């Protein structure tokens, strides 16, 4: 006889279980109902369902409210930006209208007086004036240089005659340097200016700093030499200031930032109105400009570069790009290639010429070497071009070096001839004459 042990809980009905507090009905959470269907605790709890639905609803409302606020804030910000843009646009239009009105008034005034915005011409002399770079400094298209001649090749009386001829024919730009004849050129120029008594405001005087003496700190572009060198130049010139001080070649031993700071200082102290560079590369000029803009200092306004029919690349290729980017102007020197284009060296080195002077062996070698002989051949072709337009070879060379060129001091009679013949609009009928010049001066 077998006995069966029965689990006492099997025969117990669901209703015999006591419901837990907080539950409704007799279904145990996670158990089966009267029909034997399994019910989860979350579904079998009526009040829990209601609470969770309310919680989700309030969360949804909160999210919706937050999104609405965010969208509203963004809309307000967008509206404010649009308003600011409209205000800026209105302000810009107002400025443009005012600028256009001012420009029209200026154009009307200049038209009444027969003056162009870019170039102005003296009524009495016919000399052309234009801005140096993008600065407001107006200079004659020709300037008088003092290298070798003043305090050296010519007497003080002849130097005075040359300056008088230049000034009376509309030239207002006079260029010198501390190194020219060891400062004698500046002294002669200053004595003539004082003797003549010309208005300082009618003159543009430039000097260059680099070679001031034989001592270690009497050369270069350090702050010390720029200040001391410029003070010494002003004493020799007998002037309170110069209009432009040039850094006469780059200094590899001095940071460009130091040079820019020193140039800014001398301008702020009233020792110079502007500063420029001479014989600097485009990269060095751009670095000086960048340093000036970075540290709120004064950038250079022009580069003084050699430019003539046999030296064209820098002025024609590199400087125009700097002009359009940062406003750097060009002041050219040696339009006659140290006298080579004048034709005086066609038959050798004449006595008392520049190439015969002590310390100018480099020029003599340049004339007598193979390249010099090729240049002499090209000069014959250029002479034919000059004869076609009824001018001399030096006049053609100086006109070619436009826009602003520092011309050398000739003898007084020759200098007066050159200046007088350059007063009329010397455009050379550039359409075909420039083609002839390109043909004659291009490298074979």
C-alpha cells in the first residue's frame, strides 16, 4: 500500500491567500488570476499604473516646455541677429552714401581745377605729383638724388644750382643718406635748404640709415643706431624732421620687430613723418608689415628699389603685388644704371666719370665684363627708339623709370635740359614704344 504525500499548498485556492497591503483584489503580483492567466506586478497594480502614467505625462510636458523655451530663445536670438544685420547694413549704406557724396564733391572740385584724383599737375611747371604708395604723401614724379655728387663730385655752388633748377621746375623730393660721402651730402643739402629759405612744407626730404660710421654700433638697424643715426642726420641737415627715413638694406643681426619698433618711435617723437625700406626683399617687407599690424605699430609706406631698363623684375613683378596687398609704394633709383644708359661708357671709361672714381671698381668691372658688352649692344637699339620719338637716351630712360624716380645730379646745363623736356606729358605713346623697349631690353 502506497501512501501519497500531498503538498498542502496545491489544494489551497487563490482566494485563501491574504492580499498584501496596498494591493487591490486577490491577485498576487506576478501570480495568476482566477482564470489561470499570469499577470505581472506592474499591470496588476492599478494605482501604480496611474502614478507612472502621470509621471510620464509630466515629463513629456516638461520636455515640451523646455523645447518650446529653447526654440523661443533661438528665435529671439535669430531675430536679434537679423536686427543687428539690418542696422549694420543701414549704417554701411549711410557711410557709402556719405562717402559717395564726399567723393563727388571732391571730383567736382578737382574737375573745376583741372586736376585728377590720381595725378595732379603744377600749372606753373607742368610737374606731375602723385601719392607715394597708399599714403597721403604727395611727391613729384621725379626726385633729385645726392649720391656721389653732393659733397663729392660737384662743388657746393653747382649743387645749389642743381637744387634751384629742380625746385623751380616743380621737384619737391630730395633724397640723401647718412652714408653719402660720409655725411657730407646731408651737410651740403642742409646748408642749401637753409640758405634758400624755401618753405619746409613745400619739400619732401628723405634720408637713409644703415652705414653711419666705422664703429660696431654705428651701422645696422638696431634701435640704438636708428635713433642716434637719425639724430646725427637731422643735425647735418639742420632740420627738425625728415619726411621719410629709409632702412637702407635689411640687417640680419637685428630682429625686424626691433627695427619696426624703433621706426615707430622716431615717428611718434616727430623725427620723421614716415618710414620705408630700401633693397629689402618682398618677404622681409611683408614681415615688417605683419609685425607692425600685430603689435599696433607703424608699417613702412614704400620700398626704394633699383629700377632701369636692365633691372626690371623686382619693380614690375614683386612690388605691384605688395602694393595691392598692403599698399607699399615704389621709389626707384638709378634710372640710368649708374650712368651706363647715358651712353658715356660706350667707348670705355672716360676720366672724371663715376666709374673712374676711387671705390667704384665694382662699377668699372660691371661695364667691362661680358654682361656689360651685351648691354652696350642693347643701348644701340634703345638709341634708335629714342631717335624715333625725338628725345635723348637719358630722357627715355628717366621716363621709363616712372612713376617716382630719383634722378642723379647731372651738370647744370644737362640737368636743366632733362627736366625741361620731361615737363610735357611724356607718355611715349606706350602702346608700341613699350613693345620696342621690351624687345630691346629683354634677356636673350
